[in-house]
C-alpha cells in the first residue's frame, strides 16, 4: 500500500468515525438526557391539541404553519407516557436531521465536489453538538429537509431538463413552506435567480406551468380550509404581522445564539470559497453563492434567535466549502488533516457544550408525567410552557408576558387574567411567580405584568419540588379521567 492510498483510507476512516460519533451522540441524547426543551414541548402540545380536534389559530395560539402537527397527530394520540413521547419526538427530529444532511451531502457531491470533500465539509460545519441543538421537534427541522430536497431536484432539472425533477422541486419547496413560513425569504431570492436562469436556459414555459399546478392546488386547499374553520384572518395575523413585531420583544438576538467557533470557521471558509471560485465556478455554485451572500447579513443583522434559524445558511455553507476542500485535496491533500482535527475537536467538546445547554436531568418531565393527565389544566410559567398532554385554560398557553402581549397588540385575543383562570379552572399545576414583560426584560428594565394572588395560592395549592410551581391540593382534585367521544373532550367522571 502506497503512502497516498494509506492516507486516502485514513481520511475516509476519520470522516466516517466522526459521522458515526455524531449518530451515536444523537441516540444518546434520546436515551439519557432531558429532551423537554421549549421547542419540543411547544410543538408536541400543539400536535396533541390537533390530535383531539382543536383547530390551530382559532382554538389555540400558534405562530407557525401547521403541517408538523397534522403529520404527527395520529402518532402522538397513541402515547400515554410523557417521557416516551418526548423521546419519540427527539428521535424523529434526529432522523429528520440525518436525512437533511444526507440530502445536502447528495447536493454537494453531485453538483459541487467529490464525495469525500462533501463529507468533510459536512462534519466541519455541523459537529454533533451543533446539529443536535438545531434539530428539535419543530417545523424548521422538516422545513430544512424539504428545502434541501427542492434544491437537489431544481438543480437536477437545470442539468437534465426532466419535467418530473421540476415537479418534485416545486412541491418540495411548497411542503417546506407548509412546515414554516420562515422559508419564504430564501425562496423569494431563489425564485428571483431561478427566473433568470429559466430565461437564460430557454427552459420550457410548459414545464414550469405544469410543475406549478400541484403546489397551487394545494395552496388553494390550504386557504380554503382556513376559511372553512374561520381561521384565515387569525392565521395571517399570527404568522406574519405577529412574527415581525415579536422580534422587538427579544432585543438584540442575532448570531449571538450561535456556536461561535462553528459559525466563524465555517462561514469564513464559505466566504473564501465565494471570493476565489465564483468567477470560474458552475451555475450551481453561483446560485448558492448568491443565496449565501443574501442570507448571511439577514442572520447577522436582522434576526436569528436560535441555531435552527441558520439551517438554510448551513446548507449553503456545506456546498460552498466542499468546493474549497476539493481544491485543497487536489493541490495540498495533507492540509485536510487540519479539517479532521477541527472536526475531532468539535466532537470532543460536544458533550459538555450540549449538557450545558440541555441538562441531563429528566426529573422535570417525570414530575409532569406523575401529576398531570389529559383532563387536567396546566397554567404555564412566565416565558415558558409545561403543557404537553393536558388542557389549556386560555387561548394563549405558553410564553406569558410575550406572545400574549404581542397578540393583544395585534388584536388576535386579549391577554389572560391569571386569577380569573385559576379560580375558574383550578389547574393541576400553576406558576406562582411573577409574570413579567419579556419586552422590558430584553430592553434593560423590569416590568411586572401580573401574578397570581397569594390568597388563591394559599387556598387551593401546595408547593411542589420546583421553584414557583404549585400543585393543586388533594381535596380539589377529581378522579377517573376519560375521553368523551360525544363531546370530543377529555373529562373527569367522578
């Protein structure tokens, strides 16, 4: 075996080892760590509500597109153990993330560089900590998957001019939108450049119109369903004006929420790749370069509250970096050892970084699993949500002091009065601390909105093992929780 062949095998071994580590790390998070973070809890609860007949936007507040909840509602309905449900949600998310990276790898390996360069680009950009943190049970996970699928088939159409590829691309982009409207901005710029390319390539107008038929029909059906449930106006207010106004409630939240080392290294490589190879690159590189140049300022200077906001940018960076890595592999192959070392460093630091963000304690989820059933109401805490498989005492059911204040400002619904809700519904668990203004907190001052009366807490509740969370006293609890098929509601029958 020559030194060159030995190095090649070592390179593949190192890359595959890092990928296997990432998969193992993902499985470990499901089996050993607390998976009940805010995104998982929020969207699992929305899915549970949909599973039992609630209509998003009309019956409960949400500010995301609804496909995620409807896809998984039939499955969520069959879970009775909260921990198992959380584990299922995280497992599904990791599978979605792995599929996303596989599709992105296929895009990079087919249209940008060789397979080994695409894989190295993937593991440098997305170390285990980073992509496990990105892929939660939220719409963005599956939005990214279908956006990547759409890019693959759009590029395939430009290369081969086969109609089925364009049909799959357009439908994939529409499905990505049904998961979350956040993709509209990348799709807008992709659409602009695609129109130019369709014109330059003299693509068949018939192909384009044919590929648009199914997405347009599905869009009309979506609008018709919203209208049928009298939720069209609420959908618009909750998903568009709301999300614009919401940003001021977070203060300056841009790339500060990112893993800085990962971001700096990967984005720097992408910028170098664009500068050095744009002029001589192929069509696909130029398209992704354009999207990268547009997306990066949006994330740096507009809004990126969480790492998953960077998913489109991550897709672009994998493609751009794979070209740079391919050039290095051709001219100075041993320099790739630096990239392998960086990937190994990220893998080594994954566990402490991940645990500092998530924690390994599953006691909180166990507490709710022991004390709450589907007939119980839960009044969530300030800027948080404990609800998963239980009833809500109000249209707004999470992030009090934030979503309820923005929603009231837009006229969606008035914000809740906590004392009235507690007396009326006697929730099994309540938050007895201060409900304060999220806007004030993120702009440097303190403003209390309301808190539950101490007399009400004393009369009806007893302390739990968690700060500011109170359990309903035994004398006010009911027995025999069942699902009433006639009323289509969980009810106590004691």
